């Protein structure tokens, strides 16, 4: 997991679960997600602050009706990455190779083949590159404090290779200075069985970048 990013937590049970409880070990209070369709396997999206501690443990439990099952502790050690005025993070749930592409307001594309831009943007984490698995399942592009240019930013996810995985689910989280974190998880997944990635090309240089990637998202920074 990364500070300022979002991830999927899976909850499984021998019986159907219709609500989920999530807390942090040692912290007061908890979150309870109700009103979900009962199933033996559920996914929960958790979002972390950019200032989250380096290590902690989630406490997770599933319940049915008025009953709550046993609590599972999930230790977390965060991978250090840049945050800054703008932080754009891609995370996914299995060991495949998914790439983050961002077009900055000056029309410069940042991705693994061009990891930094003149505007100060930088790709500082490129995970599972070419199916050389590091198991971090995340990519991060950031502009340090005071450097991000004003204008439109466009985000694209490129499914480079399945790496033998049947299906991948991905999330985009972007943090903007003085604004609320926004999470995108729409067209990002699930992906087909095999990747069809750009293989080194610039996605936004194409007339139709969607053929290179999926899940186009844009936001204005001013």
C-alpha cells in the first residue's frame, strides 16, 4: 500500500456476509459498511491519508444480521512515494503489469518510457515492469509542492501484460492540494485475460488513446 492511495481488501467467510467492519489497531472507533448484498466474499476499498503512518494494522471482520464474525488483523507497511500538490496513484489487485499514463497541462506525457516532465512531474514507482514481479501492484506520479502547473490533467490506465493472471481490477486515486481525494474505479476493470498494452509507445500520441489504455479520467488544477 501507498500513502495517499486506495486499495482493495478482500473479506471471505464460510457463510454469507452482509456487512463489514474495518478499524485500525490501537485507534478508537471503526467504520461499518452496511446494506451490501450478502455473499461469502466481499471487497472493500480503503483510502489512506498522504500522512498515514509507515506501519499499522487494519482490523477487519464480516458480519450477518446482528452478528459479527472474528476479527482478522492485516499488517500494513507503506511503500514510500512522493505526495506533493498533486499525487496520482494506480493500484491493482493481482500480480499483473498495469501502467499509469498522465498527460500534464503542457501536453507532456509521463509514463514508464518518459518518467519525468519539464513541469516537475515524476513517476517514482513503476511496479511489476515487464512481469518482473515486485508484488507492490502500484504506480505513482507526483508533482512536488509548489511545482504543479495549472490546467487539465488527463489520466489513462494501460494494461501492459496479464502476467498469467486471469483478471485484474484497478483503482485510480488522485490527491489535489486543498481538495478532497477522489477515487475512480469505473472502466478500469476487470480486464480481459491477456494484456494488450502499448509496449513502449506514448498513449496520448495516438489519435484515439483509448486503444492504448482504459479508464480515462481528467481533472482541473487551479
